[in-house]
């Protein structure tokens, strides 16, 4: 039961924060940038989590999302370093 309760709680927080217009208004005011005009610049890349190196450019991505991957990674430290390499510094 705790698992389902935790899942509901996380979904509730995400709905209130991530999908709340006021949340983005505040972030846009702080950053001075329009954050909701990014859909045309989203790039989807599929990579093999067991790969040693990713053939992707360094210092290129603002956000990297990896869902249900870490359990497939053989060397988590190396994976984290590769992700860090690709993120804009």
C-alpha cells in the first residue's frame, strides 16, 4: 500500500508543480527567459545504456532525461560522467 500511496503523492506534486502555470511564470521571471517556447528545439536521442561512450557532442544539452535506465548500466560512475560531459556547463 505504501508504494501506491507514494506513487499517488508524487503524481500529485508533479501535477501541482510541473503543470502549474504559476510555476513557469515564476521561473520565467527569475530567469528572464521564455521557458515554454522550447518544443521546436527538443531533440530525442536513444542510446544504449551499456555503451562505454556516447557518440554525442560535449557541452550540448540543457537537459538529459533517462527513464528506467540505471539498472541496466554496468558502470554507473562512467555513465554519470558521460551524461555530465554532454550537459551544458
